[in-house]
């Protein structure tokens, strides 16, 4: 049986970790490699998915149960685009989250309900910004909110946003 690079990376990751907590992430300067440090001091490289060419905005959840990052793909622009949020759990299961339009630009772990919040929009032009709150383990949608493109950060639309939207940096 021939192993694909993704399958080989995931298998290597599974063999190197036995439900250890995640402690830290280190992103290379060029974004091409993401190294995850676990509570037993072991270090593993995060797996690349499909045609993914780089990583961005990596974080460890406050309880150490999850590590997440933006997966960037060469989608035809002059730069790689953040098409999805990827979260890895202690049992080495990968969870992939995409907005219902555009690209994922910002995200955070929502400590309540072991969930993630992410913002998505198109990178250019006048576009709404969408937000989703999803439980990690079953990827269930728990909340959705949108800010129209013509609403500024100081508008009532932002102030009226659910508390979970405000966990995203710069919102």
C-alpha cells in the first residue's frame, strides 16, 4: 500500500502523540512549517492538507486540548489564500472549518463549549464579514452573525454582535 504524503504525516503524528496536551506552536518565518510542542516536550510538524502550501495564525487552546491554524492555498492569486481553519484535537483528529463564502481571516478558540469562532469575507471589494461559532468535536454550527460591508467598527452592528464574535482579535 502506498501512503500519500498527508496520510503519512497524520500517521507519524498519531504515533508520536498519546493524548499529550498541546503546549506551544512555532511557525517558520516563511509560513511553510508549523511545529507543535506537546506537554511531554515532543515536537511534531503539523500536517499539510491537500494542496496547502503554508500556515498562518497558529494557536493553542487555553486548556491545551486543541491546536489550530489557518491553512493557506495557492488558489490563483499572487499570494496564498487562507481558505480554512484547521483544528487538531488530542486524539489527533483534524477538524476543518470554512466560511460559507470567501476566506477565513481571523479566528479564536471560544473556551465555552470547546468551540472556535472564525471570521470570513472576500479579500477585495465591498463584502460582508461573516462569523461562525462551531463546536470543535462534532463541527456543529452554534451561531452565525454577519456584518454588512458598509458597517464600520464603531457602528451599532458591531456593538450588537454576540459576545462570541468579540473573542476574535481586532473586532
